[in-house]
């Protein structure tokens, strides 16, 4: 009998595939018992993984100590101590030999033991030690079997299409999915603007978040259906039901293919107003996808993924090389590079940023963290300044995240001037790079007019702006009803900011997930926004929608929406209007 679950619709479309269940940190709790003749081989695999992990930690400690500082590098010395602790290693060996467990299974059991032990004690210091143990196990696991990325495609390798099922999908975990044939994502936690949702939309795949108890109800290998437009998940559907969903899946892909055919058409409204549709990317491969989808440039290059996936600290030369790859792969070689935006659920241990804040989303993160590491920060600024040199036709812009005060902007300008002076003294060529700010903090929205003479452009990060404005964690389904981009408070705030930028003739873009959401796009167009940056997969959808609506109609719809008092009123009103403007595009919107 099929098992139906309801969650939050976060990425539209229908997908049918094989469930792949992952734990919070990608440790696969294997239950299979080893054959007696496999025990020696499994011990050897574990020892090899341990040696490789130790070598990684040693190299990382040395590099971080030389480039960032001795205190920041100390965390890796602590992790090596845990790795070599006899109590840690002997238990793994004992379970492999005595209970014929796999190394992965033994690691999972050990983590479970430590978690139960430390949670009972309630000591903050011990909680930090648990996080250290967790990190060590993550590194060890990376060297052991991964059914998603079995290089030999052996019997243990799950064949696609896959539906990833998780408690929560963090950015660093998404990177670990690699090139796996993932057709859908289901998470127990999360919301429309959670990172799992952003990842799914960037890949153009259906996703549902906030599904209570789903991780316990699904096992790897189950057949699972994801209806990302309606927020429905079906586990092991009946034959007739499965056939119906496969038909919907084919229709979804056919519609996407039809829209992709507009990639070479200009982006403009039905009344002939040109607009700019750009892409949010994490790497050069995403930039190539943006070109294939008809984007006009890259409006947001998230450099933190370079740090999250790098085995150690990327130095200035490495950064320049990677940025140049992105620029060369980007549409029209136009790229806005955001400086490191670590914080919240994205942590980099070598910056001393590792799990230990009570409220990380509102704490020591983004540009605040960069200011604490001036030479590290300077290295990235210098790399960005040099990245576009000798690339014909390139346009590189530099953007700083989570700006809150005028003082921060003045400090940033000082950093940039100092970097330019040093490069001039060193006779190293650099480009005239425009400097902009991410507007994500309500305080900046309130005083935006006093900031505009200090920046060359503004980019609105609606994902964080919404959660800060509504005081609602975007990854918490219990408050997802508050964390809504179409909430009246959000609509009014965005309208004020966009109009202020336009009056001051400072270019303004919105690079949050709102830019790729059809109903939100209509309102933003009515506010006077003409530059949008979104997941590459959504460029064809928004280009099609733009061609079907006039500026006059968008302004009229905005005026009516501004009079509405509740989020549901705004959402229902825009849903009806969207269905009238473009029935096909309405199918690619979500019910959320």
C-alpha cells in the first residue's frame, strides 16, 4: 500500500525514482554483516582511510597556520588527536572483527554512542567535543564507500534516477552528491528558502521540504514520488498511481524542454522593455549551465563553495585561476563575485568558525568574519581585482555580503583601496572593478538611502532578508508560514528599497530565490526592478513569463497587492493572475 506525506512545496515538477536515504553527515549506517574472509580486508580499508584522514589534517593544519594563524589551526591538531585515540580506533576494530560490521556501520554506531553519552551530560564543552568527533567521522567516511559515487559502478552503486531523502541537506553535503543522477530531494526539515530548496531549484529538480518523520518512513531502495509543485511525497505507490505520476513527470520534462528553446531570444516584456536575467552559480560548471539556459551573465557567484570543497586554504593564485575559469565560462563574461559568505549552516573550521554559536545566522558570519581575518580577506579582494585582467570583454564586479552599517561600507572601501595600492606597488595589473553590497539585513533596508553614495550597485539577497525581517528561521518548518517572500512586510520593504535605488540611479538586482519565482517576479517587475539573478534552470521560465506581461499590468497588480493585509491574500491573488497570464508557467510555480 502506498504511503502519502504532505510537506512544503519548494521546487516544482514531478519526479519518480529510487530513494537514497542519507543521515545528517553522510554516514551510511550499513546493517550488512561481513563474511569471515572479508574482515581482514575491511580492517585494511579502515586503516587506509585513517591514514589518509590523518595526512589531510596534518596538511590542513600546516597551511592554515601559515596563512591564517596558529590558533585557527589548532582545531586540526585536536582532530588528529581524536583520530589517533586508542578508545576511538579500538572500538572500530573490535566491531569489525567481533561483530563483522563494516567500517561505515562501525563509525555510525560509535557516533551514536557518543551522541547519547554527551547529550545526557548537557555540558557545553562536551557538546563541542561531540562536534569535533562528528567532523573526524565525516572525514573518515569520505574515504570509505559511497553508493552515490562508486567509481567502479559496482554492485553497491545505486542506479538512477535517485530521490535523496534526508533530515536536512546542508551546502557541504550537497557538494558530496557530486554528479549523481539525482532527480528529486525530500527533507524532513527546511522551507521554501532553505538550502535544500535552493540546491533543488538550481538543478531544476522537484523537491519537498518540511515532511515530518519522512526519514524514518523511507528506506534506501524504496520507490518514491516527489510532487514539488503540490508538496506531496508518495512512498511505494500502487501500480496505477505510479503510472499516473510517470505521465505527469513526462509532461513536466516536456514543458521544460519547450521553454529551454527560448535560450537565444532576448529577455524583454510584452511591451518591449528590456530586462536582465542573470544566474546564481557556485562554480564554472554552473556558469556553463547558465550560458546553455540563455542567461545574460552571472549575478551572483558564491565563492564560499570554493572554500567548502577545497581540501585546505585556497591561496591568492589558486583563487585567481578559479575565478578566471568562471569568468571564461560565464555568459558574456559578466560576473558578480561575492566575497566569502560563511556562517549559519556553512562553516569553515580553519577560520575558527565551527558550530559554536547559539544563533549562527545572526552572529559572527559573512563580512563580519572577514573583517576578523584581514589578510585572508585581503587575499580574496586582491584575487578578484586581478581575475578579469586580459580576458577580452570581461566585466567583473565585487560584492560584499550582509552589510549592516555605513561604517562597514567605509571599511570595505578602505580594504579595496589598500589592495589596489599594494598591487600597484607590486606592478601587478588589475581591473577597474565595481564595488557593491548585498542588502540582506533590515537595518540596511531602513537606511539604504544613506548607503547608496558608497556603492556602485546593490544586490538584494531576499532569502536572508525575508528571514531576518520576519524573525523566522528559513530552515524551520514550524515557522515556515512566517518566512514567506510574498508577505506584505516583505513586499513593502522591497518596494521601498528598489524605488530608492532607482531614484538615486544606483543599479539594483535581486539575487534571492524570489527572482526565479513567477508570482514574485510579477511584483518585482511592477516595483521597477529590471535586473534579476536566479538559478540557471529558471531563466527560461522567467524569460517566457516576461514576454507575456506588460510593465503596465505588473504595476497595476503591484498596486493591488500593496493594499492587501495578509500573505494568503497576496498569494491567492497572484496565483489567479498568473494562471490567466500564462497557464503553462503557473504549472511551474509552487503552492507555497
